């Protein structure tokens, strides 16, 4: 086997590069401008986002979400350009999310990107959403070669880089972890503002009682659908008190919504930490990077930190501005591939709901 | 006061830390002529809620011990069980003197830290040609599957060849031992057996390049040992291969 060449294929740019990224694969529309400088450093010029929030008990439908993105796109893009203090003429390329995601919202955003590309005569770059998360996480945290736990409303994967590809070591066999949380928030009528997962986290802090739930890890894979069914079943239990209060002073043996949130978080995050630990042991890595919307959950970050300490490893996590879907991560991943000479021709700029992380050729890494 | 299994661990030497357990070499008695044992300690995971952690550890330790016993009863070569302590998460099993198949096969030593020169044992030392080794693998897996035990993590790292010095020099023999039943379960389903084989096939192709003829001889020996049970498993294995493990990613 020939020795692996570890020279970085990405050379420092000869002039500063600017890219705008547009993201709208789920219920957030985001736009961001990133700048790559001659010394190889990166600066975020702006990062603007608007979230489509549905009433409690309701999820976001593709059609309404797409409508939201179309309504907000120009406002968000304008604000993003103003904050960055640049004009559309200054950018080198326009990056957009090619997939994976919900069809209608993806199409709306791609349409906006195409229009801008034709109006200003700028090249288009289609970006894989998951690779965007990973690249932004590496940039913000400075993690070198981490095991990546990508947890969001649509995806749950344990990923590690190997030979110009982000290989998926473990993933969910059915629904994503964020989907499980969002749907449970609907069951107990929690608000979707700012995010269902955030409200579950706050509610869980009041919970005391750990209820038994299925624990479904299979090697490095996980499954959440059975857990969702089991936790929903507790809301029909005769001990369940939707208001969280005992009926009288004798009513001691009760289950409150807070207990359910607590039990759900403890169980599913333990599963996620366990599969991450498995991947670390398998690969021999000491770094963990958590990306995706669920990644800003502090309980998950704490658990991961404890696990990392037990293995003498290190956790890299981010705050909500970079964890939750945003335009800047699309700009970052897009600009990296643009600098390697990649471009998406207009005729190939359609979107796809199915786009696996390991299908992307990561040309900018050794 | 610390329990006796924890005291035992404090006198043992740590060999490695896997994903969920620390592995030690220890002596159960003070008599140095007694053979050593391997201790697998599923230590307390600080990140897990104590109740959840205790129940998981309990189920996993006892499941592993049960699978080993079931295999032993069916005549599958696995390490013997020496001690089980479910509340502390400690399992003591027979110490196998030998080498993992991964390191004995060509290409298996890669991705490991640089081995010290001379420390790599070769198949010649074990007096077993590669083809005979593949046959042994097929036979052991067949015996295990006939007993309805599914290993769950069949790789070449989870198989060991006993060192020739473990046997009576008058009657030299070779013995392949299956180890690490941490992910094993009981099932009589054709599906689970086929998936077990598929996992091994993938492990072969990822760790040992150009291993197709190797795995083919494993399957051949497996087929002979399984007898009439082979046909449905073969059919399902073809299905599993087409299906792959990975689902198409939506959203």
C-alpha cells in the first residue's frame, strides 16, 4: 500500500474570496457571507436566519415551509449583505443546499440561488447539507480530525473522515433523534418557539423520575421509533398528570410531563453517546465534534464531555448560531469546493431529497 | 468496602479499553501455577443515569455469559466462563493463549500502531495453512448458528487461534476460538444468521484486501457443516448483500 500523502490539497488563496450561502432544507431560511483570506484564515461576515414556527401541537408542512422561505428570502438575503457590508457583485460564488432535506423548501431556495446566479453572473455551487455542518464545525472549533456526531431533526449519523470521504459509521435505522423530540413535544403540547427540543430540555430540568424506555442501539446504529411509541404510551398511563400536579396530598405516584422529558433525554442521549464512543474506539480517535440542531442541547454536550474524559478525549461543541441550520455553513463548504475548482452548472442545479454524506468527494482534504 | 471483584481488578493488569469495557489479565487464586483469566469490566459510565447504567450493565453481562455457556454446551470453541458478577459488571473468562486471526492474515496488521519487529506471529508458527484456517472459521460459525446463537459482531479480530503450546505435544491440534460475545443474542431466524455472515464478509473485505477466495472457503466449510439448513440461509444472504445495511437518506 502506498504511503498516504498528507499534503493539504487546498492551497491558500492568492486573493480574498467571498461566498454567500443559502440554506433552506427544513424550517429555517438562512443566508451568510464568508470570507477566505490569503493567509488561510476565515472570517464570518454575516449570518442571518429566520425560522418558520408553527403553533404547539403542529409540525411544519413542506408546502407552508416553502412559502415561508419564499416570503423571507429577500429580506434575509438583503439583511445579510448589509451586515457584511458588501454587494452581490462582490461575491465569488453563490452556494445553496442541494440536499438532503424537504423537497419543496429545497426547490424554493435553489430557485432563488439560480435567479441570483443569472442576475449577477456568478457561479453556482450545490452543497451537501451534512458536509456543510461538518465543515463549519471544523472551522469554528478548530477540531482536527474528529469523530462527528451529526444530530438534527432529519439526520442522526456518526461520521469520520477517511480518504476524501466522510464515512458513515453508524446512523439511525428509522427516524432522526430530532424528529423523535419534535414529535414528542407535539404530544405534550410544548411550544415550537424557539425550538421544540429547547423546550423539552428546559422541561427536563424539572423532571426527577426516570421511567423505563426501550434502549435501542445495534452496534453503531440506533433506532428511535420504538422509544417514541413507548414515551407516548406513558401519556395514556393512569398515573400521568398533564398539568404536572398531584390531584391531592395522597396522589404521590404520578408521572409528569417533566419526568417524561427527563427520561426521554436521558435515554436517547445515552444511546447517542454510546455509539459515538463505539466509533471512537473503532477508529482510535480522541476528538468528538457535535453538529446539527440537537447538538446545542447542553445535556447531550455534558454527557459527551463525561464520556470523553473517561477516554481522555476532547469534545468540540458549538452554540446555536452555528449548530442550527444556517447559511454560513453552506457558504463555507461551498467555497472550499469552489476553490478546488468545483462548480454546479445551471442545468445540473436541481435539488435532491436523498443525498448521503458519503456520496460527496471531499477534494479539499488530504 | 469495595466488592471482591473490584479488589481483583485492582491487582490485575489493564490490557485495553474497548468501547464499553476495560479488559484485564488477572489471577483468580494466589497460586501462580493456576492459569490466568481475562476480566472484562463494564465499568460505570458517568454519562449515563445510574439506574439506566445499572440495568444495562446487568443485562449485558448476563447476556454475554449466557451466550458463552450456550456455545460451550453446543461444543463451539469459546472461552470458558470463570466468574460472573452482574452488579459490578465483571465477567471473568478463560485466558486464551494465542493470536487473533486478523493479525495472522495478510493485510490485517495495517491501521494498527507500528508493531515491534519480531512480535508478529506468523501462521507457520501455528502450523496451519490459510485454507485450513478458513475451514475452521466456517465450522465454528456453523456450530454456533446451529445452537441458535448469533454473534452480532463477527470480525477477524473476534477470532483467535490457540497457540500450539496450549496443547499436549503428543496430540497437536488446531483450535479456533470465537471471542467477544458482547453483541450476541439468541435467534433461530434465517435472517439473523445471514446478517451475521454478511457482517463477517464485510469485515473480511475491509480488513483483508483481495480476500474473496478466503471468504468463499469460509462459506464452503459453513455450508458443509450446516447441512440442510444452508439453502435458506444462502438465499437470504444473497438478499442481504443486495439490500446492504444502509438505507437511503431522507431529509
